[in-house]
């Protein structure tokens, strides 16, 4: 459009310059909307903070109520000596093999004791022998007697692995009895982790006998596989020139034993040497136990069967491996006098302190060997501190042929942080006289089968200004419970003897890594 005026000719737009600032107007509108959204968000945030504050106040009130209820409940249980807190039982799935038969006098047998605190079911099977037993669990002790033929042979691959699968957590104790030996032990649940390693394998030196009887007194390592095509590697601590034959294959000193085992297959490696310091590893989980067909510490002692299941070496996964660890080896009822403590570590160069009973003197060792032995002549507990994780095994000497006192067995001593505050356990009925030893801080807090423990039975030891009380009591066969009403942990060991020289011993339970 062209406008003309007198004297002047010029061009003029009909649109205002503001009309060409569309982008600027759009940006302003967006900014206004963003500011509106920000205001709304801030308002919502303030509402949320107000709600959170109210929820926090409500949560604090609820927590206060819970604390008061727990305090009331604890006072009630302290007063009445009982608690409904679920006990920690060992697990649901187990593998094991019974130790070899020593001598069959016609009355030999195997037995399983399965302890449950609820109803449920268990299947006990020897799948490769096509044997299967179904158990309906009741709270307390559930017993299954098995044939003596289920006891393992030595240095032969067999299908005698026992598989125990339960619908609820249980404790499993196993025993075998023949004419001259009695053995009972705690069975550990199979671990779910792959690549097993066992570095802490204690054993004892078989004592000399006539050559034709050497094989009756061998040290043993028992293995059961939980998977097919499982590569199991065994490094036996043999002396130079020694050899061993397993399944018709001979292995020499410093030669690894490589076994390809299928599920439920078992082998008991047997040798006339002290196998302490041997190691075992596998791809799939395995059951592993150490023992002796008829062991004793001294030539003038009578032998008895020994068998103890070895916990998994989880030191590589433990953040506390290099920290200080505390162990208390128990004393025993007066029919036992003295014992040996064998302490093992996977590596050298660690500090070890121990105190026997109430002695003021603390021995300090800087360990440079695979294992350390502490021989305790008196019937006293031993308090052990190690600068890193170690394995502790107690071995009793056997019956003294002069005065007839004692019996032989070996038992695992768990570290203090693995102990429980409540135990559900079985004292086996093996025609033996049985006992328990309890190591705790305060016996008055303990209830054995819901009753108080006789205060006259306790012995108090002061270690580093910390009192420990130790109780050793006779106990009848059957199912028992032991509880600390304050929830404090303690250790419990079960052991027994039978004339002329039979005996057994095991730890009642402990916490294991899942």
C-alpha cells in the first residue's frame, strides 16, 4: 500500500513493529507458564513436607509404642523364664555319610536325630541305593534308625551319600554304633555357594599297633557330592614317599587327588598318617568330615571313633577375617582329665594368646606353622584370642588304661560371635552316660528345659576382668532346650561315655553363614 502526500512521497507499514516479535512473546508465555508450574511444585513440596513431618511424628509415636511393648514383653519373659522368639535352627537340606564300620558284633546300627520346633515333613534318602524314608515331623526329637550296611567303606567311591530334605528348618544329629566304637556328630546344612574350599582340616596321628591292624586306626576324610560331574580336589598332607590308593588309582606324595563325583556319591579317604593341614576344594557344594576310625592321643589310652563335620572356609568372603577372634574351649565333666586343642589357620604369621582357667599368666605365640597344639593337663576351659580367624578343634585323649578314666572324641569349637542364645538339641541314646558343658556370662540367666540350673555346679573364671561361668552337668537322653532369657549368647557341648571305652562329643549348634 503506498500513501501519497503533498510534496512528500514515502512508504509506511500497516503493521506495528511489536507484531514482528512473535518469538519474544512466545518465550514470555512459556516463562509465565514455567513460573506457574514452579509455584505449584513448591506448593506441592510444602504439602509433602507437611505430610512427611506428620508421618515422622506418627512413626516416632509408633516406635515408642513398639519399644514399650518389647520392654513389657521382655520383663514378662524374664519373670516367667520363657520366650516365644523363634529359635535359630541349622537349615533344611543336608548331605552326609556315616563313618566306616569298625567291627560288627551283630548289634551295629546307624541313627538320625532330627530336631524341629514345628510340624513338617522330611525326606531321608540314599538315592543311589534306592532307599527312601518319609518322616512326619513333630516338635522335638524325631528318630530314624538305619542299617549298619549304610556305613561307608574306605578309599572306595560309593553311593552311600545320605540326602536329608525338610520342609522347615531343623537340626540334624547323626550317630553310628558298633561293637568297639561309638560316634555321634552334628550335621551341617549344605551351602548354596559354589566353589567350596576347606583349608582348616584337623586330624590326629594314628597310634602304633601291630601292622595287621594298621587300617583299623586310620585317619579319615569323608566327602559327599551334592552335584553331578563335581570336580573335587584333595591335597593330602602326606610325608615324602607316602602314597594312597583310591578306587584302584594310586596317588603319591605332593600329588593332588582329583575326583569326578556325581550327586550323592561318597568317598571316605583313609590313611595311617596325621592328615592335619590337608585341603579340599570342589565346584559344587560337598559334605566334609574329618575323623579317625579309632583314635587316641597316647599309647596308654584306649581308642574310640572320632568324627566331626568341618564348616566351610568362608574367610575370603568375611570382612572380619583379619580382626581379632575369641574362642573358649570347654572343660568337661570330671570323668575326663585333660585334652588337646588343635588350632589351624590358612596362613601363617598371626598372634595367638591363650589363658588356661583362672591362671594369671597369658601365653603369647607368634605362629609360623600350619597348626598349633595346646595340651591341657587340667580340666579347665581355655580362653583363646587370635589376631585372625582360626579353626579350633578339641581332641580328648581316650580312656586311661591305668585308672579307666576318660574317652576319646573330637569336637569343633565355634568362635564367640557364632554362638546362639537358644539351643534345641538331642542327647543320643547310645547306651552311654551323657553330659553337657555350658560356657556363658551368667548362669542365672539360663534355663535348661525351662528350669533353673543348679548354682552349685557352676565355676567362675575371670579373664581380662570379664567373668565367665562354666557348668558341666549329667543329662538324660532325649530332646532338650537351653535358653538365655536375656538373649545373650553362650556355647553348649554334648558328650558321653560308655564302658569299657566308648564315647562321643559334639557342639550342639552355632550360626553359619547363609
